[in-house]
C-alpha cells in the first residue's frame, strides 16, 4: 500500500489518535486535512493543556477533542493510533480490538507506506548518536535523508515528499517497536541492557520488543549486532538476512572491529583511525562501528573520515556547557540508565564530580557502584534514585568515605550548587543521572536544558 492509498482507505472510516503530543500532532493535522473523521484523545484536561492555540486550531479543522480522565473511554473508532508511551495491551485497547478496531501507530503506518530504503537503530544506549552519525554520513555522501522516530520529525505526514531514491534513518524505542510487524531494510541494535523495566513487564518483553527491528526482514535485509554484548550476540540465530557484527573488544570476524587504534572492516581494511574521531569516549568508537557497518557500500571511506573529524556530537550527550573558574561542566542528561552513565564516566581520563539521580525505573545500580569508585572524586545525589545509588556505592568493596564524599538529599539546583562549591580549578563536573527524568521534568531534554541554564547562570 502506498501513501495515497492509505489516506484514501481512511476516508470512509472513523479514526482516533490517542495522545496529543509531538509524534501525533502532525498526524492529526494530516488526517483532518484529508477529510478523515478524527477524534484526538489526551489525558490532560483541556483547561490545563500547555498549548491552547493548538486546541483551537484542531477545533477549527473539525477534530473532535476527547480530553481528561475519561479520555480512553468510548474508543469505538475503526482505526486507533496509540502514542508510543501507552502500552498496547491496556483494557481499553483490548476492548476496542474485540469490537473490531485496528490499533496502530504513526511509526507502524510509516513503515507500511514509506517509498524509500529504511535504516533503523535501537538499543539501550547509543541510539541517538548512532542514528545521527548514520544520517550525517549519508548526507555527506550526497543522499537526501529523512530522520525520524525518536529524533527528527514524525515522518508519516511528510511521506508525500519522500522519493524512492532517498533514505529514511530512524531511531526506534522499545515502545515504538513493541507491536511493529515490519522491519527496516537495515536494522542496527547497538547493545541491550536492563532498561524501562518500570514500563515493560520484564526483561524478556523488553528484548522481544527490540527484536522487531529485524525479525520481519526478508533475506534481502541486513542486521547489525554488537558482538561484545551478550544479549545482542544471542539474537544472531534469528536473523533472516545478512548479519554484520561490530565489536570493540572481541573479534567481529568479517564485520567491523578495532585493531590497535584503527577501525577496520572485512578482515583488516582500515576505515577510520580512532584518533580522527573528535567525540570523547570509547563508547563513541562503538557508535561509529555500528554506523559504518550500516552504511557499508553506501558511503566511501574518505567521507567517513572527513565526517568523523568534524562531528562534535549530539546535545545532552557529554555536552560541554561551560568552563567557569577553571572547572568544566558537562551535560549528559541522556544518561537515564546505569550503563549510559558508566560509558560517560569512562570518557574522561580524570576522576570527576558526578551529579546523579532521578526518577526510579527499577534498575539495578549495583554495577554502577564499582565504576563510581574508580572514576568519581565526589558524588552529588538528587531525586528518587539517590538513595539507591548511594547504597550501591557504599556496598562496593573498597569504598572509603574519606576518599569519596557523598552529598545527597538535594534538589536538582542544589545538587549543581553543591558540585560548584566543592569543585576546584581543573575539575570536571558532569550531570549523568543514571536515571530517568520524570520525577521533576517532562523528559531528559528539559532536564539537560535546565542544567545548562543553571550552569550558565553561575557567578
């Protein structure tokens, strides 16, 4: 089914869009503009919605608004689009399915109607940077690239302008992948570790959701997996198309791996000296390896080296905010899991002052304790997970409170001010929370922006 056929198929149907958020607003506008009978549902009361002008616009387009605590009642439409953050198996959706409704999402439909090659990236850590590198490499090579999913713009409403010779590069979360029944032409899984276990029923469900990025490929597809990661290595038997490994530590065979200080491919051809990658941290070498494996045959070695020498990274990912009074302040707000914070800590050659803690996703902080002992000179804690992180450190063999002071019970701003107070010239202060942001912020971007604003106000 192409894009126009999909739109035409909805003209005699009723449609509900659940969640009036970033990913769904273009979809609601698109459906209304094409004369589809659409209802937009959101748990927020109309009087409290943060963009009343948008609601007035939707009213003028003929969109029926169903907002407030009962927003999931009376879902009787023929097609229902869910927001990625809402589980697909909640009772209102189950009841709608029993009545004959089709439950789908903006991203699922995009995969059905997209006219060009798709490259999709998922994983527990490194998704955004790897996606951005892939898109940047393709653009540098001259391709017209459309970036979507968790980053960029929702692409379904832009499908009309996508040409067959273009490339769509997508970052996909487990929430988006959970009910996906189509896979990308080129699928990348950067790594897997416990994450979002407050949303998924267990780790098995989380991994199963991630697998949908490649399970629906045919023999013409390509899957890129991390050979160093036990969980991704175990997925290999299910790959139906071409399997390409990448590895920094182990031997990736004919894939992309590290030999000395060189990223090499297919048994030894040098692609990129690590010295030419200006992003800090060995985890970014891995992101480049995954990206190189994905775009092999589409991008030249020269383009890869030229891009790596100029790409400074993605906002909120070990982002240098400011150097003030000899202290460098870094924003790593993206680090919403212990593994992500561990990668950030390992990016520095010196011990840092770490600000951590936030919303509790019920993750295991035990492995973080050892890393904090090795890489942190002072620990400043905030948020609901602060006590868990403290306990992980205190329980680690070799902990000495005289060598690693811990400051906790602070609010977010207070944590920064405490870090500023104890920092000396030459120190690094890094916000790398190892926790989600939802205790105090809408998302990790708002948390990072708040941190940057506070740092820039220091005087």
